[in-house]
C-alpha cells in the first residue's frame, strides 16, 4: 500500500501539532523549516550560558498538550471528546494529573505557576492575578472597593461566555456562512460581540480593574478596545486550568513535540526555505501538488499545509492567477496585529531585589490612548507598557549560577508604521531598561547586565516571514473572527490547508493547538477517513495500491 504524502510549511506549534495528527492519520508527513531549529515564533536563543524563549511563555489548557503527546500511530484522537469530563470537573482535575499528565511527562516537565501574573500599576501598587476568586475579591476590596460587586457579576458573565464560546463552540470550524449564522443569536444574547473593553466597563468602575480584566488579549495580539467580548473567556480559561511553565522553557515543549512527531515516523527538514506552493489545474480545479524549495528541489504531496503567516502564504507562495478570494487586495486589507520589541537580557542576582514574579505585567501611565497609538495611529509613543518574563524564578537552570535570564516584551506598531528601527532601536531599548531601574523593579539593572540582545518588527518580517512584521498574525477584531477569519481549508486551491494563529480559531498557544486539530479534522473529512477516526482505522481509500 502506498501511503499518501503531506508536507507542512513551518515548524511552529501549529505546524508540528498538525504534523503529529496527520502522521497518526496515515499520511507520510514532512515538515519543512526555514531555520535550523523548530519552533517558529517559539524559537529559543542561547548565549553565554543563558537560555531565552524568544516567543510564547504562557501555557494554558495543559490537556491540549497531554492529548497531543498521547496521540498514537493510526489513532489521531480526532473523535475523542475535546473536553473530557476529567478536565471539566474541578474535583477530578488535579487527581487526573492534567498538568504534566502521563504522556506529557515522557517528553517534558510542566509545572503550574502562581500567581499567574503580577500586574504593576504606574502608582507603584500591584495586583496578583490567580484562580482564587476569594483572593481576587480581597485584592479588589483593597485597590478598588467599588468594584467587588461588579467582579461577581463579571465572573458570572465570563463563565457564560466560556461555557458557550469555548467549551461548546471552541472547536467549531466556521467554513460557511451557515455555520456562523447558527451561533450569532447566542453571541448577541451573551453580549459577546461588543468590544471587550466596553464589556468590561459594564462591570468595573475603576481604571485599575478595567485594565486587569482586559489586558490579556494583548498577549494574543488583540487591542482590548477592538476585540469582541467573547475574549472575556480568557479569564475563565486561565481560572479553570491555570497558567503553566515547561521546565527548561517553552523550547523544551517544542523539542518534545518535534520528538513526538519523529517518533510517529514524521520527518523535519531544517534550513530549507519554500519558494512556492505548486499548483496545477486538475479536473478544472486549482490543486496544490506540492512545494518547490529555494534550492529548486520539488517535494510532491497530496496535501499541503501552511503554518507560515497567512499573508505570506498567499502573497509570496502562491501565484496570483490561482487566487480568487484571497487576492492581493483582500489579503492586504486584513488588519494585521501589532508587533513587538523584545529585549533578552541576563543579569546578576541580588538578594535585595524586589519580589518580582515569573510573569509580570508593568502598565504605563496611559492605557486606552496608548493602545490607540499602537494599533490605530501606529506611532512610537514616549510611554509604554511591558511584560517582564523572569523564568529563572521557577527554573534557575536557564542562567549561569548567580544570574537571572529575563526578557521584557513591549507592544509596538507593526511595520506599516514605517518606523525606522535601525535608527530608533537602541535608544528605545535603553529607555525600557532604564524604566525597570527607575520604577524600582530591578535596581541598577544596566550595571548588572552581562548579556543583552533585542528584536524589533524587522525580525518578525524578515526572519519569520510575517507580513508587515506582525507579531500575532491577523488582528482578532470582530470582522476578522470566526467565519471572517482566514479559513483552515483554502477556498481557492484544493488540497491546500492552513494552520496556526492566522487561521481559525485564532492566536495564543491553546488556540494554535486547537487550530491544528481543526485542520486535521477538515483533512480527514476531505479524505473520507473521519468516520473511522474514533476506532483508529483509516479507510481503505486513504491509501492506493
């Protein structure tokens, strides 16, 4: 029997997760990666004894990770319950060992982090965000007593959105207008289509609490003033399953996924860039037949999956004559998420340092106006907010003895801003590091730094092939969500599929893993093997003699 072939462009979390599932479905699957290591936006940078995750560091819904590591040959688990009772029942969740479950522990060690985040306000106060409603109420009572009652109402509203939007609809593939229209009444009933920030204002009066319960969408590239209120579910996703860390860094999780994929028989080619997706007219339809590498080598395939940036896929890899719906004008009209400046630095420890946490959100003096500067005006403001990641609090092995490895991430406009980062970069970075000193977070930081590197939107555009240097793909505004988000099955080209943050359901590590499962399900359906997935037996027509 000759197995069908699948080729996946890009080894980000979405690409590897999809590869694991396709390999288990019976495809001979090859992942091609431009860089010399896997990970995509989740690359790792190592220098002078320091280990830095370059991208995502917040892991939620560890069940998704456990499920991927539990996949077996000829058992893709696409027909299993997406949210089994063991992870929905709070009394069972810990007993079942979902955080670092038995399959996960064969590849990587995952630990829960508490608090999830320490959020610093510009006046020097802070808020520890965790999954304990009583602790949350105590902190609100201290910082904004007028919002305690509002929190209870918000908590109930967020749970309703979580139950419907994540548990019931999270894996819904909106491939047609009809699928979208079925859920629209529910979304209106839940008040989930208005902007998140306006939704938050219904429950909280103080600026501090409005910021605490809306900033999280920035971690998936969304402006709280523009994303739909369905993203209030993030609060409950974290509350339900916690925030976790892979010991050794997220890079260790990527290594584990790559090892799992190879254990199933898949292969990854590193250091090879894709020149184009090959398309031919077959039975009157534009059909993907494989890819051509920059070297000229052709890899034929029955299925092509792109984990590359959505805009990069259509604008650079596919001849315009094969694109009807995803024309240049359509692709370029889609709003791209903001970009990032990320500063990686190693510094000496001090017993007198303030008690920073693993995840720290340091909010600047402005909030709404700063968001407008970043997303709409696309200007580099004088002030900024930042996410300071200090993983050596949890895992000292990421730095030489007596040192911390850290990164601080600052949302900035994408490259449609025309900001000259060659001119602005060094000065901006120094300003950010100085702020960590003057605000008292890391005293005398610049004197204690022994290693430093930073990336700007240029890195996202030139190294990661992200259109306009976007940090998170297509911006998750209402008119770019669900059916209106790029589809996981190409509307233009048969046998071409997309996966990752630029497609449905959206950005963030859990959503990217969900995207991989959704794409695999669509492929299984197209190849008429969906009916037998539960039993783990591919149908005969999946292979040809």
